[in-house]
């Protein structure tokens, strides 16, 4: 099924337990804290279901039906690139500001399926559950989120050593029907808008943590699952003109609490196995495939920020200044570098059985670089804008007052735009760089791939140190100390 926006919005009116400001939200699709972001997801599904986007956004499955390219398992370099072009087009609808749109976790599950033999080596029943779930999610065009991090409590202790043994979600019971799970997981980014949640642990677990070594997927409305929403930036941004990003693309983040949730065995992929929790990501293409998607998204977002940089200079009439061109050139080079790394992931990709998988070395290099780059580009935008992003009318309502509108027209002058267009642009720029919504994105881009020591560790482990060392040894072997000593006292060669 290729879903439309209306179908997706209807699918999340399912009685899920969402809590905000001390109250249960009866219907997130109509609540002012979530309805516009849900509407933006709806537009993504409308885009994929439009007849003119059929080839761009969908592919034919082995059963002859069509599915969104987010579920595609490329068999060649050309297929990988074609999939990426579909993901780019989808991401452009939100300029990369929805980090957990449907393409992210779908890429994770697809990557796990590409490494199905790893699950088969662990447990044939659990491998069958994963394969069946992949096809079910794909064929029903599900929007998945995930929670793969334990709550931050005493970080010097393992999950089992916390004061509350069920602070983190773990198995409390099991029977012939499935496992019962109790405890919390984070961060369910996009969870309020998703159909289902993939639950596991990407953090290394310690001996004794076996009850937390689980991997499963359940609907967001399953009995006992409570969704504890963070503050809604959308609720504080009722005007699209004043907050064009926060008002429409606040995907939200939530803590999920599993209050003795019963998970049937056909939804359980791992249980009681610490090593397998790591293998599902790193022994399969899952970690590479999901983060390759994240880099596609981020490359679109950085291109959008580059557009803000140029428009800022044009609006202020400074684009011809040498020092401004230098700043813009630096931004252009850095954004191009990320785009080049995405292309390099594809070009250096490898065949893994039937599937063509992006290069992990290029991916992990991109993660390290972009964790530092996002803040740097944001600072460049601030420097280019000066006070222009701050000294703006209080809201769009100021334009309704004729006297204020006259003063705005006089004080918001620009050589490249009308006063209204200048205000419109700078409202957008501030929402991308300086608002509370923007601050959340700065934090998100710094940590969505893990702490910096984690990403640098991946880069260290995946780099071709053998090739680098071989090149060094080749140079060292091209001369010898004994040759130098044997030639001591001889006249040095002169250069004519």
C-alpha cells in the first residue's frame, strides 16, 4: 500500500497514550501541539503517492506490488543512487528539519534485513520474526520511530546496577505468548506521529544486563505504552509567518514508558543476548544504512542553510564585500564536502551478498566532521546577519496596524527585498538558527549519531590504517641509514 497523507493521519487516531502538560492528549492529530507537524508528515505521504512521483518514490517488490523507496534493498550502485534521489526529494519537503521522518528507521530495519544471516546464526525463530516484520512494515507503509537509549540516571552504573531495576526497559516476565516489558526508553523522536516503535539498546551492555538486551517492535497504541512528550515548540509557534519551521516541523521527542507491555514472540527479534544487541547494528548493514540516510538528510539541511547565508548577504547588500565572499566561500566548501562524502559512500560502496551497501569509512568520517560543522555554519549565519535576525516586528499582527506597518516599511529597508519580504526571510532565518526550535536542532545534530568519542571511535576502527602504514613503510624502505653512513666523507653531489 502506498499511503496518502489522509490515510496516515487517520492511522494514528488509534487511542495512543500521549501526555503533555499533565494531561492526556485525546487526539494528537487535532491538538495544537502536534497537528501541523503531523500535517507535514501527511504531505510527505501525499508526495510519495502522487502519480508523477511514482518512479522517484516507489519501487516494485518481489511480490509485484509497489513500496516506498525507504524500504528498498539496492542490489547495485545504480540502485543505491536512485534510492538516494528519492530520499533527497522527500527530505526537501522539510529541508532536513525532521530527523526522524519515516525514512530513518525504515533504513535501519532494511539494513538489519540485509544481514538476516546474522539473526539466523543467533536464533532461527527470531530471524523469521524480523523477516516477517520487515515485509509487514514495508507492505503497510508504516512510519516507524525507535528508542535505543536508556534513561540518563547514574551514568557510572550499568542498567542492572541502577537503584530501580526497571528504570530502563527490561523483561519482567515471559510465557508461551511473548515477553512482558517494564521500564523506560528514549528518545522517541517523531513517536507521536509514528505508527510503531522499534525498541532495543545501541549502548554497550554489561554482564548482568541481560534482561535489557532486547529488540522488538510494537504499535504506538499498544496497551501499557505511555508517551511522555517534551515541551511542544509548535504550540508556542501559532503563526507560520513568525515561526515557519517550528510551527510545521517540530517532530517532538518523547520518553516511552512500558508499563508491563506484552510483546508477542512474532515481534521479538532479540532477547537476553547482549552480544546480539550490538551485532544487529554492526554485524549487519543496519548502522551504516540508517546513518547514510541521516547524512542524505543533513546534506539537504546544510544546503538549505547555505541558501540562508547567501540570502542574508543579498538582503543586507553586502554580497560584494570581499570578506563576505570569503565567508560564503567557506560555507559553500563545507556544504559541498558533506555532499561529496555522501557521493563517496556510494562510489566506494561494497557488495554484501545480494545487496550493495554504502562505505562505512566515508560514513563515519562524515559523522565526525558534521558534528563539528553544524555549529560552525550556524555561527557563520549569525555573523552575516548581525542584529538583523533579532530586530524584527514582534509578530505578523504588527502589519495589521497601519501606523506600525508604515514604520516597518521605513525601518526594515533592504536593497534586495521589500520590508515585508525582509521580515519574512529573517523570521525564517531566526527560526533556523536562533529560536528554541533551532537550539534543539543544534543539540540534535551534535548527538543524534552518538557522543563525539563514539563517532570518532567508529572512524578510528573503520579507517584503512593498513594502507596508510603501507605507504609510510614504502617511503621508509626507499633509503637506509647504512647507505648514508657508507657514503660519509664523500663529496656531495652538486646541482648544475
